[in-house]
C-alpha cells in the first residue's frame, strides 16, 4: 500500500423555493460544504449545482445525474451537501445513495450533522431526515392549497398577474367603459352568436384586452365563463388540471368585488361555453346561413318518408348552393340542390314577415315558460348532482347507487336546460322584432352569426322539396317548421 490518497469529495448544492427564505442560497451552501471538507481534510474535486423549482416537483436534476455518473466512474469518494434534503428528493433516491455507500464505500457528509452511511444507525438517521423533509414539503403544498381555497372562499382578491378586463387595477372597482363590453359580449353569446364573430367585430371597433391586443375566441371564452364577472369566486384545485386550467372551477363564494353580469347570466354562459357539443364555426369564405337548418325533402322509397338529411353549402361554377350531400357511407340522397343566395333571402323574408305579425308577437310575449322558475329548477338539479358526487367521493354511497340516482336528475336537467335556452332566445327576439322595415334594416347590420341566431330562435328546420324542372325559382319548395 502506498500513501493513502486524499478523499475526493464532490459538493452537491441545490436551490429550491422551499427553503428560499432560509438564506440557503447556493453560495452559502457551497461555502459551508467547502469548510466541512477542509475540516475533514478532503479534496473538493467539483461542485454540482442544481437549480430546480421545488424539491418535490420531480423536475429533472441534470447535475445530480452527472454526479451519480461520476460516482459510478469511480471519480468521487465522498459527497458533501448541506442537509440530506438537499441531496435527494425521494426516498428511492436516498436508497440509491445508500446502495452506493454499500457497494463503493461512498462517504456522505452534511453540514447539518454527521451521517455515516456505513452504519445502520447512520442510514436510519438519513432515512428519517429525508422522510421528515419530504413530509414538510408535502405539508407545505397542502397548506398552500388550503390557503388558496380559504382565500377563494372568503371572496378575497387573488394577487398577482394583470388586472381583469372590466375592473380597475384594484380588481374591485368596475371600469364601466369595459364592463359595458363584457355585458355586450355576454348578451351576444347567449343570443347564439359565435365568439369568433364577436372578436372580429371588436377588432373592427378597436376593443382590446388589458394587454392591449385584439381579443381571440379562447380568451373571450375564458372571460365570459369566469365566475369573476358575476362577482363570485371560483376555486380550481390543482389536482383537476390537465395541462391547462379547466374552464370552470367550483363556485365557492360571493366575492368582495361587484359583478358585471348577473349570477343567472353567468351560469347560463358557463353551461353554454363548457358544452362539448357546442359547434365551432369558422368565418372564412362565404357563410352558409342556413346550413344544417335546411333539410332535404326528397321522398324516399319508404312511403311518407323524406331523405331528411341536413343540407350543406357547396358552390357549383362559383354559384353558392345548398345541396343534400352525397357523402359516402351516409344515406343522404344527394338529390336536392338550391341556390344559396335566393334561399337565404326567401327564408329571411318568411321569418321577418312572421315576426311582423301580431299573432307572433302575442305568442312571443305570452311565453308560457317562466325563465326564473326554470333557472331555479336547473340550479336545484345541478346542486343535487354535486351533492351526490360528493356523497360518492366520501364513500357514503357506492358507484352503482351514484349512477342510478344520477340518471333521472340528468335527464330532467337536460330537458330544462333546453327549455331555458329557448326562453333565452325568446328574450333575444323581443329585442329584435319590430316592423318589417325596421327588422330588415337591423338584419342588414347583423353578421351571419347573429342572423343565424335570429332564424334559429323561430325556425326548427326548413324542408326543401325537390325542384320542379319547369320552374326556375319556386318558393313553394320551402316548408318551414316553426318553433311553437
Ligand atoms: Zn337528400
């Protein structure tokens, strides 16, 4: 044996936010570790600094990997760190270190206390220290979550980030110039207009976000679906995130700030905007106002039964038309077509003429369904569903019991939601109807999405009969299926 080589020590330092306030910066850790090495007579071969956001986030630690590699290569005899909780972030990682101590005689020294991994007692201490640190971090995460929830429940203002559209920097005072636009967007969305259409209109009018950029549909969707604009706080537990924050959180309290729109409108918007079947409409090219509303009325071989397929926009030689699609794999007949421009005008005239009639107005005003009552029914059912879910969550009922109890409520809920939507569209119409000429003037100023909302509020479908080859334009081909 030659003279004993000095122990080659690697210093591992790590900065993470869980000790941020304790003054344990990387420099301080390194200085303390170097002093420890000097007192032990160890040579410092290298310093491995990792900078991760949290000790327990499972974020990659490249320098730690490098250190393990160097230990395996036999370049390092000892590891020095400030505390066991700096060294490993999971019990499994600690076991890896203990294994290395076993197999390679790796020594471990920490500034906060002697740990001899060669002895069972030393290992036990290391494991306990690691477990304690982990417990502390988990407990801290839980505490933060609880604090966030408490803040949400007490309706306080959440800190950080930009102010919200519609509110001043204090997040409490309503900025009326913007609040007006929030109300407008809510109204138009509830009337069935697409978010893309509202964004286009706002862009033209120079209405921008708090960042000073034009509104996009995704941002508008979040704004309109937020409980915030109705003066309520919602809580979205981190555990419910799937990559991004879910659109809807759980409404936990009335907020300290006032609402811009009513709770009722907010709930309707939230239901509408979170509906996965909500159709996406894109505004490129010509908009076919009546696609989906027009139904192919060509008779089939079965008596009394028409094709019934929804007609779609499809130009021929540059002329816009609606056709029954001959899509392979469907039983659409592909046998009906009509000029789109003339059809749009014809259906518009039929609808406006109907609105102009006193009978229609009377029926509209004598709505047999009371919106408020319906709304309360919907809310009650939603609450019952939530209660059932929490009963199931707390294991007071079984999954099967939950499913069985849920089914009839959901059925009723869907029915009432559909009715509520109809009441909402009637409300839209009340603001639209007037004399034929007034309506026509208003119609011309509307975009296709708004026009479609008006038609859908009164018309369930328009059946298009096959063309009479002797007539160029035949209004009798169109049979309107009116709502109510
Ligand atoms: Zn057809």
